[in-house]
C-alpha cells in the first residue's frame, strides 16, 4: 500500500516508511521542484520513495 502512496505523495510515504526527518526534508524540496519544473522531477521522488520503502522492508526482515 505504501508503494501506491509513493506514486502520489512521495514525502508522505517516506515519512510512513520510518524515515520522518528525510520525509520532511524531501517535502520541502518536492514542493518547489514540482512548481518550478512543472512535474518533471516527480519521477525522481517516486524512485527515492520506493528505494526507502524497499530498504525499510529489508531492514524489518533481517530483525
């Protein structure tokens, strides 16, 4: 479910994946990037969110 959320709101999905500080930092970068680039940078944030979610799931599996 978090992967689907990453498609629409990458900062929120990063926050929910257990990285709250990174989620807040990404939010403050994501908003101006969307406004100035017209949405062209959105896929970059989606990939970042997917990597963070994947890393969090691997970390939970090892414990």
